[in-house]
């Protein structure tokens, strides 16, 4: 099942910003921990951020810490990933995942997730 829908990707110059969205009409996202992952050519799926369903704690991989911010808007049933100071190495397909195992939020393990989306392409290039 791929009930999540990612949007907001595109082409941006180095140093630019994008805001990705993760939404669904199938269930309430605030009952799930939501993670963002990315898949670049020749690399494995990399977990980059997670927001917990229990207390709203947020977690970031070292590669994006200080540049990316994850947040929720429960009224819109949407989770966002604000990406600033983008670099060419951020180029990838970005996916969001939903899981009930909130205690695993900081593990960034893709096998922990119950639902996924199809992804959105982010390209950082001049």
C-alpha cells in the first residue's frame, strides 16, 4: 500500500530551499510517527528525519541537521520537511513513511514503517 502522497519537490539551485509535504486521506497522521527518507542513485534508502507521534520529538540525520526541519499541521493532516541551504548531494527521491512504533523514530530504519508514498524528486543543481 502507498497511501501517503509526497509533494513539493523540484529543481533548485545550491543554497536554495524547498518544502516537502506528506499527506493522506486514508488515516490521521497524528497517530503515527512520520519519517522522511531519501534515495539517491547508487545509494541505499537513507533516513533523514522523523517526528514522533507521542510527544512531537524530532530527530535528524547528521547530514541534514541544522538545515532541515520536520513539522506537523494536524488540522491539514500533513507533515512537512522544510529544507534550507540545499546542496547537490541532497539530490534524491524523497519519501515519507508512517509507523506506529514511535519509540523507533530515531532509528531511521525503513523496515519499521507501515505505510509509504511514491516519493517526490528533489534536484539541486546550478
